[in-house]
């Protein structure tokens, strides 16, 4: 009975699971596209590490197509409008906004201080020669 396990003539009929022509002997060949994830901007030292990265939660979150919202003033990027609204109401954002207004006032760029604001209703009431 054990003789059938030692029968090596059957091994010639079993197909290999990998293509020997494409095999590059593992980690010895460096190809840049195999070691860099464009989505996450991550570099790895081996293909095994890259496969582990691509199977991870962080890569899956970034690679899924998600709408992105951002605050250009604070350089904050979030995936939810509610989170962005909460950021806009937060202390850090309001502080940065006030600092920016102060800087504009010092440079003389801020025109919000004086004068009248004309809204869309008032603009529609004006005649074309008054604009």
C-alpha cells in the first residue's frame, strides 16, 4: 500500500502551480512598481510586505471610492460632510480663520469692515446704469 505513495512516475503528470518562465526567484529582483502603493504612497522592502499592506484595512479604506471633503485653510481632509461641518465649528478652525482675517487687515486686503453689502435682491432692483 505504501508503494503507491512512492510512485514517482505520477509526478510527471501533475501540473506546476506557477509558471517557471515568469518566476524571478522571489525577493532578489527589485521592481519599483511591486514595492510602491500609489494609492497610499507607501514603500515596502518586499513583495510579501506589499501584499500584507494591500490586504490591510488602511489600504482598503483609501482604495475604496469615497467622496472627499477638505478644509483648504487647515489642510484637513475628511470623508464625511458632517465631519467637515464639525471641523468648521471647532476652535482650531475658527482660530485660524481669525488669524487669516487679522493678516488680511494688516495688509489692507480686507474690505469687510466698512461699506454696504449689496445682496442679490438689491442687485436685481438696481437698474443697469447704476451697477
